[in-house]
C-alpha cells in the first residue's frame, strides 16, 4: 500500500505504516490491491463525492443566485448580449454567465424541469472544482518535491469533504472556490516557467469574476522583468477583449452596486454613519491586496503560491463585508501551499492548520461580532506565518527533470504491489 509521510526511514510512524502495510499485503492481498488502486486514483473516490455534495446543494437551493445567473447567462444567447451587465446585481463575469446560460439552454431544449437543471448544474460545477483541486495539488506537489498522491488526497479531501465545497455550493457562489483553485494553478504555472499560460488562467478567472487580477502579483515571482511584462500585457489584452465590447457598445452598471455593511465591521468603527460601501472602496481594497502579493513575489526565491495566499488574506483582512463564501478561495489556496511548501515553519504548523480550516465555514452559525474578530485573527495569522515562512531557508530539491541529489530527499509516495 502507498506510503507517504514526512518521516525519515526508521522513524516510528514510517516503521509502523510499513509493518502494517506488509501485513495487510500478506494477509489480505485482494484488499491490499484494491486499497492500493484507490490510493493511486484519488479522483475515483473524491470526484463522485464532489458530485453528491454539489447535487444535494443544487437540489436544496432552487431560488438563489445561481437561478438568476443562469437566466442572465441564457439571455446572452440573444440580441441583448451586450446589455448583460446593465443590472448592477450581476457581479460575475461573462465566461461564467455564458457557461451557466449554455447549460440552461440545453436543459430547456431537452425538456428538463428547472429543478433538474439547477441540480445538474451544481453537480457539474462541483465535479469541475474537484477535478481542478486534484490537478492543482498534483502539479504543485511535483513543483515542490512533495509526495503527489498524499498531496492530492489531502487537498481533495479538504476541498470536497472539509466544508469548502459545501459552503460555496450552499451559498450559491461556487465560482469563488473555483477562482481560488484557478489562481493556485496560475501560480504553479509561473513556477514551471509558463507565465503566458498563467496569464491566460488569470484572464479566464477574470471572466468568471472580476477580483481575480488582484492575484496577478504571482507573475512577478522570480524577478524576470521581460517575461513578467509580457504576461501582464497578455492579461491586459485578455481583459480588454473580454470586457471591452460590453463597455464600448453595451450597458454596464457593474460599478453602481453598493454593499450593505454588517454590524461590527472595522469600517463602521471608523465611519459610524456609513451604511454601505461601493466600488471605490473595492478598488482600494484590490490595490492593497494586489500590492501585498506583488511585494512578496519580488523575492527571488520562495514559494510561488505565497503571493497568492498573501493577496487573498489581505483582501479579506481589509474587507468590511467578508461574506461566508469569500473564505473558500483563501482556504483552497492555503491548503495547497501548506502541503507543498518545504520550509520548517510550514511543516510544523500544517497539520494543525489543515485541521482548523473547516472553521472558515462556520460564519453562518456564529454571532457577527465573534466571527468578525475571529476572521481578523485568521487573516493576520496567515499573513504572519506566510511572511515568516518565506524568510526561512528552504529544503532544496533537484532541478525539474534532473536527478535527485544528496540535498534533495527522495520522496517515497508508494510501495509497489507485490
């Protein structure tokens, strides 16, 4: 059966796992082979569970934002496409609306009832989120010389069963969790030397929701000025092509929306008479979050995921709204970073931090004041740990495609089937 631990040979944990695995292989070979196969194929176990979680949420939420998003998306396939954003309530992007609208149209054409369309749409989005989580985990693990299967199981389990997917689906905003994973994937592609692909992924994310460019700081990682400038230029072109037609020839009221401030936020402490905030504050918030991530990314070394973690944590720290589903993006990127970053500080705290991640889903059941203070502590803690971790020496690894060296510990991810 696969073995994937942080323990060195001869340590109690690894010795115990090896002994029990060998015993199982001898006493129950068929069970051993079945478990080994499941370990090697986490998608076979986690993706069906993701579909179930999403399907249940979609079935139970038949009157939420997803219904309105699908209706707006379906209207894009008509003569009024350029007026899609004429309603300020629409705060998601054209790519997401078009995808939901296409599914709405298909369901209507084949005669599905609206409830079935909503349930199947939620199930498909959950399937996509689960698959993306496993993809990001695998690529990030390979980049950070971490055990691939172990990382996929941990990240996939936290996303699918740890409350993040459930929170996003029941809040009717799975796009937030999807964006967190897209940002993580873009960061990983920067680490693999594919800044152009990272820019495309960030542009795709901006087509899902407008806040994605605050994480463009990941493109600065490694201080490669020419490549970074090219990637930023590509991102700007994608944004212009995606939103330009609506701005130039359509009706856009996106920036007219105001958000009602919750009781107890820091913004009300500074401005007691304030009732709402608008896009002016959102742009300031984006500048703070994006700038924080970009500054960290300017380090020549360090985890390429760290700037994304910092941007998302800073975004929430200064956010006076902090809706429940906002936390899912941070949770997704954070768990990938925790299990693919080899600095000693992260290795010491990642088990406890991972077990605590479901706390991010408790906002709907906690008093507003208590949650607000707890959320602030979480954001500050994430920022502090992230910055301190990036200052520590890293465990070196072999160059991608090169042989392992004495300074690069060999990752044992599995035992062979006898």
